[in-house]
C-alpha cells in the first residue's frame, strides 16, 4: 500500500474518529472505548478495528452465477483488509494472499460464500441467488416469527423494496401501491397529512386509520420518520394478527422497525444521501380569461387579464433533502446514528416546511449476554408555513382585476367589503404565519435472557414521547381583515403539548421438543397514558406592525380587556391490558396460534371499561407433505385460516366527560361583564367499545426457487356498536346531540398478490409485482331515535343539500341523489320523483332521492416494476382504481352561468351553456372516476467505487425520478383520486382549503454515497 494512500486514509480516520467518539459519549463511548482504541481503515467501505499485514502470492478470482460473470462482487480475504470488487469480466486480482487464506465472496441478492484459497492461483466462485425468502423473519405484535410459520394475513416490506428517489416529507409516497388493500391519500402539500385506510372502512365516525407502531411503541406518527432510517415495515391486516393489540387494532396495524446497526465486525459504515426536487402544477381547472369574462358581461371590467390560479402557484419552488447515517458495531455492541435536514416547498405560495433532526439506536449485550439494553433517542423539529392557500377563491375571483398595485404601500391591490370576493394573493403574502412542531422521544428496551431456563426471556419497554405545537399569526394593518374591522394589526399565538408514556413488559418462551414440535409463547402487560395542555391568545391594534406576535402586550385590546385568552388541559387517557399468545408448529407443516388481550380504557364509564379481544389461527404447509416432495418447483404452498376480535376506542376522551364551556356573557348594572359557563355536551354512561369480528382465509405460495411468489386472501368482517353523534331532543337533554352506539356494519373483500423475476440473464433482469384488492360494505342495523343519517353536505351559495345517506341496508360509498331527467326549454333541471315521474326541480322533495353510484372502487390495482441492465436500473410504479364514481362538484358550482360576479369554467359557456337554472344534487354530475396513474419513474446508475477510491468509497448511485407522472382517466374534473376514508367522501371538496390542493408533478435528482 502506497504511503500517500495510507496518509489519506489516516486523514479520513482522523476526521471520523472524533465524530464517532462525540456521538457515542457517556454509556456509548464506555461500551466502545476498547474497540475504538485501534481503529484503522478497512477495505470494504468501512473502517476495521485492526490491520493485519499479510504476505503471500497473487491470485486471480473469477466470480459468476448460473447466468455468467458478476460485476461488482465483493471479494475479501477473511480477517484482513485485503479485498476489492470484480471488474467488467467478473475478475479481481488480489496480492499477498496466504496459501491458507479463506475468501469471503458476496454480492447483493446472493448467498455469501467462503472459499479456501489452497495452492491455486486461480479461484473460481459460483454464487447462488438468495431465494430463502421462507427464512425471513416477520415482525408481529410483541415479537417476531419465521415467515414460514405465520398463519395470519401479514405483508412485509424491507428497506430495499421501498421506492427510492420520490421526494416527500414522510414515507407514505414510498409505501404507495406496495401493500394490497392499503389505500393512501397524500394531497401533495408540503404540510398536508396522509390518510390511511386498510381493507375498507371499519368505522363511520371514530378512528379509521391503522395503528402505527414504531419500534414496539404504539401510537406513533409516520411523519416523525425518514425513509432512510426504515429497516422494515410489517402490516397486520386481519383480526387474528391485530387482536394482540386489542382496542386499537380494528383498522389494522402497521409495524415499523428502524435501523439499529447491523455490523458486528468492529467496522464503521457511513452513508450519505441527498435529493433535490422541483415541482410543477398540472391539470388546473380552466376558468374564463379576463377577456372572456368581460365579453360575457359577467361583472365589472377592471381592464386586466389575470389567471388567479396561476398567481397562487409558487413557480420558484425548490426542495432539498440530506441524510447522513453512521453504523458502528462489535458482537457485544452496535449503534446506528443518523441526521437529516429537509426543506420542502409546495407548489402553492407560502406552503413550505423545514425539518431537521436525528436518531440514535443502540444495542448492548452485557453480563455474558444475560442482559440486552437497547436505548434509543429520536428528535425532530419542523418549522412550517401551512396557511393552506385558498384555491377556491382563486377560481371565483374576477380575472379582469389585478392582484397588484404598484402605487400602494404593500404593492398589492387590496379591496374590502365585497362579500366573497377578495384578493387571495394579497391575503397569502400579507398574513405572517409561522408554525413549529417538535417531537422528542427517548425510549429504552431491556431484554433479560434467563439462561437457567433455556429459551425464556423477559423484555421491558419504557418510552416517553413529547410533542409540541406552536402557531403564530399576524395580520398587518394593511391586511383586508384589519381594514374591514378598523384595526391596526391582529396577532394570534397558540401553544399545545402532548405527552405520551408507554410501559410494556412481556415474557417470551421458545422451545423445540422431540418429534418436530415447537412452541413460541408470549405473556405480558401494557400501559399507556396520554396527557395534553395548551393555551392561546389574540390581541389587536399594535402601534407598529413590526412587533407582530412577539410582544402580545403591545396590542391595545389587552388594556381594554377585549383580548381573547384561553388555556386548556386535555382529559387524561389511560389504557391498561394484559395479554398472552401461544404459537405451535409441528415439523413446519401444521401450525396453530391463539391470543387474548384483556383491556380497559379510561374513556368509558366503569361498567363498560373492560373487554376481551382474542384470536385463533391455523395453517397447513402443504409443500412439506410427503406427496409434494416430487414436485420440485413448489418451494412453499400454505393454506391458513384466522378469526379475531378487535376493538376501537379511537375517539376523543372528552366524549365521556361533563365538559363546561363559556356560555352567554352578561353585562351587570355596574357595567362590568360577568362570564358564565354551561354544559357543552351530553355524557352517555352506556357508551361502549366498537368491536370488529373478522375471519380470513389465505394462501401463500412460492414457486421455481422463489422466482414466482405471492398470496391470496379472502376476508369478512362485522363491526358492532358503531359510534356516532346523533340528534337528541331538548328537553330532556341539555344539548341537541350525543354520542351513541348506533348499530352495525359489515364488509368483505379479497386481495391477490403475484411477483417474481420475469427475466434474469447475465446483464438484464426484470422484477415485477402486482397486487390487487376489492372491498365492499353495507350498514346492517341502526338503532336509537334515528332511522337514517345524512352526510356529504355541500356548501352555499344555494342550498344543494346532502349527497350521502346511511340507513339499514345501504351500501357504504353510495351516493344519495335526485335522478336527472333532462332540462326544460329554459335550461332548468328536470328530475324524476319517487314514482318515476318527471318533475321540475322546484317540486322535488327528499323522498324523491335514491341511491346510485359508489365511490368505492370495484378493483384497486398496483403494478411495480424494477428493471436493471448492468449498472443501470429503472423503476416504474403504476396504480389504477377501476369502476367507481366521483361527484364532480367543480362542474356543479362553476359550470353554470349566472353566479353573480363569480368567475366560472370555460365550459359554462361551452358544453354546459344550456344550463340556466340552479344547480341540483343529481346524477348529472356523477362521473366514472376510473384512472391509471403512473406514480413514479426512476432511472439510476450505480458506480462501483472501491477500486477507484482505494476502498474509501464502496459505491455511488445517481438517480432521477419523475413523480406523479400522469393520470389517464375519463373524469372531467381535476383529480379522480378523491378521499374515500369515510362514508361521506367521493367528491372534490374545493371549499376545504386543507384538502383542495393543485395536482403536483415532481422532478427529483438524487445521490447516494456508501463509504
């Protein structure tokens, strides 16, 4: 080794070693201090604890598989730093190799092989593909199992399977289309939340999203994670898999495991990745131009020609993401540390956020492996600007009116007191908004291996999570709201904090008996507590606008006693349970499992506080039967059945509290205001759990040495004691509504997955995966004072009414509409009444409505493909929703002439020009929403760098991704992929500023370095 290269390595070591020591201070540094004393560079993108000087001969190693030579395979003399990677011919030459040396040969996707050198100077090594998918470990509730022994509906995704290069503030974009039955809606906003729905709707009012469990801690937030820190994701789909989580598992469970350090050879591994993203709006609604608006004489012509939608688009958006991870480990201690920074700018003006943070996951084995200690710390901070610009206002504004005025103090044309018409651009820029979110989550897991009883261990998990939200808003004196209300500035300041405490402990016993019998038993307890508090205040009339929200005392309303101030403390939530599970296997051929959880929640009254949740499963691995031995192309064929009972208590704890709130304020004779409090809700002491009963029949298969694999599941579920807020009479009730258990519903469906290596040659591979799902549901019973419940209400102008109804026998997702019969000679709607007769829309009644259409897709399909040619890789991910309906609210509101001064769609004077009357909630606006969407196309190139960087850099990957490439659909609205996570969805609700967001296409360039 040359002196110059040795000096460069020592220089890198000099920079890395202090960083490692700084990151592992305290307990970490003590555990690693013996190993760090002699750290030196290693050959394979890492640093080795010791260096061994070798003397020997020169050998040539040729590495191949069944299809030919392997390029970039790692070849290392075991126990040394002497190694390199194969060239374009699959050959590497190593010097100074002792005759008794052993070579370690590895390649991604292949089984690592150890080969003795012997006396030969030419060594040929043939690697076999790592097709042992059946030996994978699947994470389940409170433990893990071999995949071949799983008897429930569980889907697992490893880190390598997540989509690389799709920019986003959480991992939802990486999960999109990867899990059959899991539907996600991500609106594209920098601050928008992602909604999840697994296997259809499980509740009509309370929690509809799966429980998120991060590193064993229930109730996690998926936005607190970065994609690069994920090791695996396991989704528990059915009741038998989720029953171990009891009351929080009715909508499924998503188990996320983060990286914790994989190397145990004393080496340091460093990875760095970065992304740069540009976003583009597409498929915006086509409104009248200023010229057209003036020609049709809709409103006042101010002389300009403005595209208000386009004015709301941030054309200079630029997002970036950086992630640095370090791994260090020995057989007794491992640590994983990562840091990240992300700046995410949305396509809309003033929609952005900046996140930074890091995590440390460690694992220490102490006292001759009697005790394992796994401490972890996670911190994340997000500074956000999420005012959710009002694109509805951008559609309705007069396009002849300019948003700018060069002669004004602010540069904006601010007009006031014009009802629904205002300068939405000025509103967005003049209002100062700043939000700050903080996550802090320290946790520790203690695992005690009780060696006197082989196979017995105890784990204790302790976790604390602190989340804080700050919101700051200031309207200057030049803002429209302040001018209209004759105020000199308005400031708002809000703060809230939530603290979660988790304590869980459980015994695990593993035992194999003679004759092929084995058991895996778990028993333990779980305790969860949640507390929250907050305050906010508002003040007005500041002497100068520059003070903003930083000195609330300066507003005059505080001195006048008119400033609004409040503080609050949330109702404490507590959940306690004991649980147990036993898994049994005979020769990996016959499997059975049973679990039970006895759980109590403080959200319910004493008589309804406790409940039992349980499951049973069975599996038959047919491929292990003697009569299958001759069928060598079948590696795995398993039939499984499961039944489970889970619950749902995901609703606000205050539902069961006697809450008092501010009531009427009275002026006393002396001129002093007296403030009173009154009851704000009716407590229902009989409120009980929502309970889901589900059975699942499934088949898992793997053929042709793992080249073809997949699964099929058919499930049926019934949900009882549905929670919903219903109207109640006054008197005897103080308030006009109360939460009650109103009835039951059922759903059923199926999921199918098939994947495999379609083509695998010497230079070219094509791996493909298809998953598809179907779900349908209906209301079985309704009880109480109501026989039906309406939903999906539409907003003014006009009184269009509701577009959904829930009653016994109704199908989940159906629209409840008047049936369109045509138009009269004056362009007014004609409808059918309940007797099938054509009537004017003015004569309609609620009794004339009928069920029609459905926003639940008959089939949801995803097709993910990865192609590679030599060092190039190409990923294409597509999804399709087939045969479902969308109610086009944009056409209904903005496709009709005569809406006053409000702008309208070009189609109002085109294909809808015949409509002259008032809009009607009828099937005229119901459209087929079937679409095919290309979610992402990623092209990458990987450069093996060891031989070019003297083993300092292992590899570099560069890639480019286009996200949200295109949508092929016959739907005439903006986006057919509407929210479907509730019984009153299926429309483009443009009046919801958080939901209604421009369609966004992303262009990302990324780099990944492995050292």
